C-alpha cells in the first residue's frame, strides 16, 4: 500500500509541476503555447510559435519640408538672378526679384521660372527672326540633368542659333 501511495504522490506532483503557471498560457499540461507570452517579449524569439501569422514591418514616415528656388530676369538688360533653398515659393520669388533689382533698382525684373525640390538651369540662344535673345529653362528632379536638357531644348528650336548655358544648374533639395 505504501508503494501505491508513493506512486500516486509522485504522479500527482509531476502533473502539477508541468502545468502552466496561473496567468500564463491557457492550455493543459505540456502545451507548448504556455510559453507564448514570455516568448513574445523575448528579443531572440523568431516568431516560430505564431502559427504562420507574420507581423508586418513597422512603417516610418519621415516628413521633409519642401525647398524652393526661383529665377528672375530683367528683360531690358538681360540680367539674371536666382535664389535656391528657400522655405516657401513666395520667399523664393520675392528674394529672386530683390536680387535682380539690386543691379537695376528701376528695372522691370520678372520671375521667369521656379523649382520645388528639384534642379533648374537656363540656356539662351539668339533669335533669328525677330533678332534678340531667347531663354530656355528646364526644371527637373535629378541632379546633373538640368543644363543638358535646357541646352537641348534651346537647340531643338529652329528659330534660335548659338545656344549656350547662361544659368548653371542649381538645386533646391530637402
């Protein structure tokens, strides 16, 4: 009888010792999911116990404020000025006009092009009929392309000759 009681006690104590702790898991003794709450907080846990449900990677959105540039020209004198990396389009236009008017305060400067988060360059060619100068501007997003495209636009116009870059590429990028 003592052997029977000893066997019964050992069996009962082993069943209790392998059961889930209160508040951990919810399955019967030996359930592998008893450890799930602990594993979920373990930095080395690879997610193998989540039955094929893969969590989505966290998306992080970064806000970059826009940057603006503008070009002003005095059509009477041909003087060109520009500004880059301004915080607003209105500031870019205002500052480009102010730079243009520094040369000729009474001049009739006007904004001819502007850029937001990109690059700008200008080319000019001599107009055949009527004689005079003509300006071509290009605004693009990639660095290193604005001058080539502005010059190509100028050369593609059959009414222009002697095309050249008069405003080197400048970029307003966040």
